[in-house]
């Protein structure tokens, strides 16, 4: 049991630590609905994460485009108002 105090030795010689880690990983993925023993489920989960990442990045780009469009409309309206005021004088 003393060999499990040293991290380097723990990785190579503590079977109960490795077993506990494997059990924790399996339980965590089970909570997420993924059976890590089934490669297809793992691939589907990875694909889902990749899609979510792409969707998030696209949404961020869309938000930036929306802000730029609103700012452009505001500047155009302001310019139109200035032109109208100058035209009255």
C-alpha cells in the first residue's frame, strides 16, 4: 500500500486506484447516457459534441454579424436624419 502514495508508482502498481478510476469514468459516462463499452455509442457521443461545438461557433459568428448589422442600420438612420436636417435649412 505504501507504493500507492507515490503518484508515479500509483499509476503503474495500484490496481485498485486504476479500477476506481475506470469505475468513475464508466459511471460518469453512464450518467451522460453513454456506454463506453459500445464503440458506436462513443462515436455518436463524440459526433454530438463536435456538432454542438460547430453550432456554438456558428451562433457566435451570427451574433457578431447581427450586432454589425444593427450598428450599420443605426449609422444609416443617423446619416439620413442629418441629411434631412441639412436639407431643411
